[in-house]
């Protein structure tokens, strides 16, 4: 979410450059067009929708990735783990796409001025296209983000592993190198730059499918774009995408690492929140448990007395 908010103006520029309306505009020309059309607010169109949807999608993506990564650590041979991480990252994206695609669609139509609010976007799409309308461009998103996520998380983790191994070998005492926050930021920035450029054509087609008309699908859009403007047209907005993703990735991946470490530290600390072998026994919980035990004991004694009375009555009557 921090990365989304800080880099959203560049994302707006990129979206305009990739659309048919902004074809041929450089970053400065696109920025001027946005400024003339909506002022400073034009650079933040769709931000709220994107922050919410991307935050939820990110939660699903990283939860899935960490769960599957743990399975890989325990079940995959060391020499195969690097390749396995790329596959795990792809599966993680598929899990998050159910939330990401509708949010991306609403965001980009807000950026292009095709709708004026989230409410209008939802009602218009539902009325004209039904539930499937919220997944317009899904093929473009998947064909962009499955390789994007595989490369993002795969390259990032592999870069860190390679750097740690290299630094450990350089160490005189042979101790394992402890990666720093700056190391993570640099690895994340390099990752963002690489994947930003490599996936620029896929992102371009995804944008056209979402905000332009006249395309029957992903490959039809590729064909018509290349026929009309050449292969270079696939890289429209590529510079803005790299300029957006390098700092964006350098922000959100290290921030994610910080939160992950703090959660791990919280679990291993001796605080009342620690869970070890079951729920932690806090003073309040202990009092409640004691009262519950006393109540159950009293109930058991009462029931036993009732059974004894009934048995005595039966014995008296019998004799």
C-alpha cells in the first residue's frame, strides 16, 4: 500500500501512454495532458481503489507464497529450490487475481476518465457486462502478472541467496553473512527494474484490453497493435513502468521483509501473545478457566447427589 500511494502518479502517466488516446506521448507530454485535464488530482485517479484491491491481493499472494515456500523448504532438494520458487510465485499470483483484476479494471478506467467514481464503475459494468465484466482483461493480467510474479519473487529471493552466499565466502572466519536492510532494498530495486522492462509489452496489452475497444482478446490486441504502429509500440510506457516499479519494488518488498521479521520475533518472544503448545494462559483466561472448572465441579457434585437420591428411593421402594 505504501508503494502504491507513493508511485501512483507515474502509474497514471504509464496508463495514458499505453492507451490508444496517449499513443506516442512521452512521459512529460503525458504528464502535461493529465495536468491539463484534472490538475494534481488527475495524478491520483483510482488510487483508493488500487490501494484497497492491491493490499488485499498482496495479502493473498504473500500468504500463499510463504505457505508454499515453507513446503518447498521441507520437501524440495536444495539444488531445485531456486526453480521451485518461480513456480510457487506463479501459483501465488493466481490466488490473488480474483481480487486484483476487478480493482485494476476500476482503477484504470478512473485514470482514463471513463468513469467518475467507483460506484459508477461498479454499476456501469454490472449493468452492461454482468459479473464477467469485472474480469475484462483477465487474460492480459494473467499473461502479464504470472510471469511478473514468478520473476519478481523468484529473482528477488535468488538475488538475496546469491549475495548471501557470495558475502559468506568472502568472510575470513567463514561465518554466514547476515543480510541488511540496504541489501534488501538494492536487491528489490534491481528486481523491479528487470521485470519492469521485460513485462512492459504484456502490461501494455493488458491496459489496452481494459480501457480501449476493438479487440477480441490478448493475441488479437497484440496483432493489431504491431500492425498499426510496429513492435516498438508494445513498449509504449515502458520507461514509466521501469521508473515506477524500481522504487515501488524497493519500497514494498523490504517493508514486507520488516513486517515478516517482526511477526517472527513476536512469535518467539516471551510476551503474553506468544503461543506455544496451545493458547497462552493470560491472567484473565486463568480466572475464567478456574471459574469454569468450579462450575463444572459443582454441577458434577449436584448430579451425583441427584443420582444417589434416585437410587435410594428405588431401593426403599423395592424393599
